[in-house]
C-alpha cells in the first residue's frame, strides 16, 4: 500500500519504517526540515533499537521509505494518511489538540483536490470523541466531502513502548482498529494482515479509550507496587522484590510493570493520565483513582529525595538520566525532578547516561556535569543515586565503595544487591527494601 505518516517522531517514524519493512511504500512528513533531511540520509533523529538498520534498508536500499516537508505532495501520492503528531498537555492537564487540528486541516485541504478514495487514520493519542467530534468536522469542512462516503476515517491507537518500539510494533498483543466506515476497517486490517496478532475492530471512541485504558492500567500497576514497597520499607522484614516475584506469578496479576522504584516517567503516562482525568472531570465523573495513581508517582520521587537527605555542599552522582533504559528520551524523567531538587538544596551534581546526555543538556545545560561511564560519575561522590537501570550500570557494590568519597547509595531502581552493598560497607537504601 502507499502510506503517508504525518509527524516523524517516536511513533510516526518507527511505525512508518515498520510499514516499509512489511512491504509498503511510505512517505514520512514533518515540519522539521532537519529531521526530514536526516531521515533521507538514513540517519535516525531519535534513539530506538533497530531503527538505523530499518532506515538503511528502506531509505537507501529498497527505497520504500522517504521523508518530506511537503504534506500536499505526500498525501496526493498515497492512499492512507496516519496522523502521528504530538498531543501535549495544556497547563490545566487537558489535551492540547493544536498539532492534530493543524495537520487535519492540511490533510482536508488536499482531500478537496483528490479524486481517489483516501483514508485518514488518527494514530496519535487523543481523548475519546476527538476523532468524531474534532477530526471529522475539520476534514469535512476543509475538503467539502463526507466522511465514510468520499473518504475513510479511523483511529488506530499506537500501543508500542519506546526502547522496544520496533519489536512491540512487529509482535503486538493485538492491533486495535477503531472504524468510522467499514471500507477503512478492511483496508487497515489488510495493512496489518502480516502481523501475527488478532485485529480487533471497534468503534472510534472505543479505540481511543483503549489507549488511555492501557496507559492507566500500566501506570496503576507501577503505583500499586510502589505503594506496597513503601509499606514493606517502613514495616521492615520484607523486601518488595520478593513480594513482587510472588505476585507476578499469579496469572490474574502478571509480572509486567511490577518493579518498585522511583516511579514512571516518559512522554505518555503523565500527560495521558492528566488528559483522561480532565475529560472525566468535565463529565462529572469522580477521578479519585486516576488522581491517586499520579499522586503516588509524585510521592515516590519525593520519597527518594528525602532518602538522599542533606546534600548542601555535597557532590551527588546521578546514575542514569533517561526515563528508562535504551532510550534517549528525557520527557518527564524522574531525574529531572530529583536533580532540580538537589541543585536547589545546594548540591553539586555529576550525572551519567550512555545516550541521553544530548537531551539532558537541553534541560540542565552546564548546571551539572556529564559522563557516559558510571565510574567517572561516581568517583569522589559523597552520595550516589541510581535512577535508570541501564545494563552497563549494573556494577558491583564494591566499585561504589572503592570509587566514592562517601558511602551512601540510594538505589531508586533496585539494581544493587542490598546484602552485598551492606557487606562492603555502603550505607544502602533501596526502594521497598525493608530489611
Ligand atoms: P514527537 O513529539 O516525538 O513527534 C511528533 C512529530 O510531529 C514532531 O516531529 C513534529 O515536528 C511533527 N509535527 C507536528 N505537527 C506537524 C504537522 N502539521 N505536519 C507534520 N509534522 C508535524 O511525538 P511522539 O512521541 O511520536 O508521539 C506522537 C503521538 O503518539 C502522541 O499523541 C503520543 O501521545 C502518542 N504515542 C507516543 C508513544 C511514545 O512512546 N512516544 C507511544 C504511543 C503513542
């Protein structure tokens, strides 16, 4: 199929590259010319495992993937357009649809001049009712045409996780297709035919709600294990990791997202939880659980800050900046809240991360110092704080003891063995370690 993707971010570029891998011809559109030029040189503007290989294979070799800033040309040349632009939050937590509205308007203006059937699919995360109440009227007014008759409309939420986005996309648990018209449903089903997963056809609002439900349940699970972790810690005599192991074996619970720590970060959970909370409030629905899940996440960061203790004049080593391993994404990373608190209290901060330094510099500039290796970071530190569980940062507690000036280690990701840490003489704190 001939497909265009509006927005070359984590979602648009990864899914576009995967569609090319599945044999389709794909044009990625972005307003950011630097990104477009990079993609056309087969260079990935973001860090995502496997993406450089897909770009080389399909931009340079099969030539099934290209990028442009010219939306009109791309929509004209294709049969389906996926909207993958950002959906940030407004100050009050409600969803900001400005990029969705702009992209939809531009697509609608092209549809006006298109004679062949074209399907528009919203892939960005949008609050339920956005596709039928916002996207559809803009497309119809701009094109002078009718959805479901002259052009197709659908919502196909993206459920991939950054850092494993390509494998998530290629091996999904299911593909959710929210349809307005049956023909679009059939075309999208055909597009995903090769993926070894059920294709679930629902309506537009059900598809939109599935995405929010997915993020809410995942965030809820993290907050739930963190709440239990805090009880273990205070009670003593129980390690949350052992409890989580037992819980995870229960098929009703499952072991994903069952790791106690400093809480979630990333571009989606916080903004999507706020957006659905805001929508629920506008419908006069009690939002206690939504709010509790977020409140526990905020508590968790502050709890780690409390455990770090007095930092005035001290050197703090922050191990890991990205919100999770294998990504350079710093959006809503716990490291931001924790480093800002340390700096405010008068600490000197040294941080390490294998790939997120470029993005971290946009936030902290030269207020902190950076290294990619952990040894440089923890050397002569008074306190070390572990915030991202990168594989290469799984070092023995004795290395901390040897390199640090102080002996306090705050393990926000539970990557050190607490017994060994104590044995070598570290003053160890691990989230949920109540022994
Ligand atoms: P992003 O900010 O990385 O990328 C969005 C891109 O859209 C940017 O490159 C921007 O320049 C471009 N853009 C904006 N307006 C445009 C226009 N009119 N024409 C062309 N390009 C335009 O965003 P992202 O992380 O890829 O997220 C996109 C959507 O997918 C969001 O709704 C997000 O919530 C959702 N989502 C994200 C993830 C994730 O892990 N990042 C996962 C699932 C769903």
